C-alpha cells in the first residue's frame, strides 16, 4: 500500500515537472513525459493517463512543433473522455486550439478555444493561472476574428475601420465576450 502511494506521488511530481519544462520549451520534458505515461499505464486511475497524454500533446505542440501529432493525441483523449468535463479538459482544448492556430487553421482554433473557455466557465472557482488563460485566449479569439474580417476589406472601407475599432476596445470579461461571440 505504501509503495502504491509513493508511486502516485512520483507520478504527480513527474507530471508537474514535465508540464513546467514544456511551458519553458525545454526538450528535457520528453523523458519525463514518457516516464509519466509508463507509470500512468500501470496506475488504476484513468485521470493520470489523461494527464500523461495531455503532457505529450503539450510537448508535441510547443517543443517539437509537430502539430498534427498534438492534434491527434488531444482528439483521442477528448473522444475517450466523452461528454464529461473534468479539470484537465480545458487544458486539452487549449492545447488543441494552440496546435490548430500554429498550424494555420484559425477557425478550428477558435472553436477549440471556445470549448475550453466554456469548460472554464462551468467551474465554480478559477485560480489566477486559469483567469489569465481565459483573458489571453479571449483576446486571441478577438484578434483572429478581426484579422479575418480585415483580410477581406481594404483600408478605405468602413468595414476595415470597424474591424480595427474592435481590437482597440478593452476586454471587460472573457466570459461575457464568450456569450456575445457564441450568439
């Protein structure tokens, strides 16, 4: 029993360390992520397996720049999770959105960001990191929508200036923006 608890603590530390290294785009995160995957497969808890898969997808997106692999992993995990939303699902959607955006598929990225923001909206309490993610992603959605609308208009048309004015507005609340954008 003590060995099992010790192994779970090691797995949690591995996941935390790997996520920290991936955020800093450090290639040393891959051995930690693979080790976390091995421990998660031996563990009886499916949450650890989901976290380990998330770390791999995050690694492939930010460090390796292999967006197709990251998208594949995220979609696989989200399909396996089904409709149930848990604390990791918003991270998966954000990683999926990042991969789509870096790949150049802006509309798919927006859709994933919106789903991730809805996952955050359903939570009762957000920590500071999640609030920052929410603000950052809603700004990203607003900018990409403006860029798409500006691409189809020239600088001397009213549509261009209207689209430009939307980027100059300060962000009041990402969740209010989410409701306005989905309507």
